[in-house]
C-alpha cells in the first residue's frame, strides 16, 4: 500500500497531473517552485524524491523534467481520490494520516477538487443500494447545508459512518436504510462531525475484490 502524503506533497502531485494533462510534458523544478512559492530548488527536489520514495513517481535526476507519474492513465482522464480508512478527532477529521490508499475515478464523475472516498463497512444502507465493500464518493459539506434525506458520511464515536441525515424535533438523527439497524441520535454520540454528502458509488461486480490502488 502506498505511503500517505503530506499536504504539500499531495498538492505537488495534483499539480504534476494537471500540468501533464495540459502540456503533455512535466513542469521543471523551477516551475514547481514558482507555483508553490518555494524558493529553493533543493526543497522542491526533496518533495519529488519523497513522492518517488512513497511510490507515486519515478525520477530521472539528470533531466530537468525527468518525472514519470506512476499509475496515471491520461486516456482515461482519471483522478486519484484519497481513500480515508480512519478519521481523526477534533475540528479537522480528514487528515493526511487517515489516507490508506487512492481510488482512480474518471474525472467526469468528480464534482469537487476536494472529493474523497470511503469504503462502506456493513449492510446498514443496503435499502438504498449501498452495500458492504462499496466505495462511496464524498463531497465535503457543512452541516447547515444538509437537508432531510441526504445520504452523508459522518464521524461518530471515532469512526466514519454512512447514513441518511434527518433533523427531528430539534435533534439530528442518522437513519440507516436497513430495518435491522437502529437509528443513531447524535446527542448520544461522542465526537460527532459531518464529513460530507455522498455523491457517487463504485462497486466491483463478480468475483473481483473491491480494493483501492496501492
């Protein structure tokens, strides 16, 4: 499994992908430095070396633009969405340390640059077609932007959950789509946070296993 990236490494990788799509060749080290206001070419090179060490790039140090992005299919116009396996306590639950892999998704299905993925654990949402092992795509959304019936990802009791969002008699209720699972009243949950709204679903059919790219 690929090692998690720091925020600046993730930003540089995204920039390399977008630059390559637009120009068919990679930016130079100096261009990367200007883009991120990094004065030292050595610092840029260290970030690229970290991306190579973590399995995202191959580098040719003898060439100014000697960078090859691993696992990128330009013909498919795919984006590598972060897959979160855990969420942190506190005001910012989605942190780099929680990324356990990446999921390649055609860019036409991604509506936000901040879209991320979660893997569903359990059958509590099978009534609306979300099953154990499915990957759901999430757009970060503030709680005050949600409406009754929205399918959301939340942090509840220290772990990510997918449920339907309702406000009833002044209380937030997380409703499963399976009568065998009880609803969750938010006031009874420690460490609650809305992660975002579910905007897409990916499932591997047949005998293949649903797993992200390492």
